[in-house]
């Protein structure tokens, strides 16, 4: 393994962290809009709160493991630069594992987000059918 192998992950990890940051900013915007909404106590809003809390925690861990992956990748390159092959390979392996963990957490966060959107769609469908117990 040479110095360029871990360097191949740098652009991928950087783009992933950028995507995570965008997701975090979107989540923060949704939460702030719900907080400013006059319907904060509406049943639809209340049933979304546990999912929003889980998504905040997952995003925090996604970003943390992504940054750790980036750091391990950089340390791997440094170890390989110092010709410490075994250390560099171990750090690169750990970098890939933390990146994989970050991606799994990202998938879980997407699934929770999708479920929240399903709740909103169901609420909209009920609102569109006033004779079936929905809102008029």
C-alpha cells in the first residue's frame, strides 16, 4: 500500500461531510420552523418530535464518525509517509470502518426522515377527505 491509496478517500469523505452538513442545516431549519409555528401542539407536530430528536442524535454521530474517518485517513497517510506500513494500513482500515459506520447511520437517518414525510402525506390525505374524519 502506498501513500496515494488513502488519499483517494479524501474527496469522497469531504463530499460526504458536506452532505451531512446540508442535512443538519435542513433539519435545524425544520425544527426552527416548527418552533415558530402557532400549531406547535398539533398532533402531527407532536408525533414528529421523537423522530426529530433521533435524527439530531444520528446526525451528530454521522458527522462525528465521518470526521473520525477523515482524521484516521490523514493519519494513515502520515504513517505511510513515515514508512510505518502496518500502522498506516491499520489506520486506513479503521478509517474505512468508521466511514462505513457513518454511512449506516446516514441510512437510518434517511429511513426516519422518510417515515416523518409519510406522516405528513397521510395527514394531507386525511385533510383532503373531510367526510372521513379528516380536517375540513
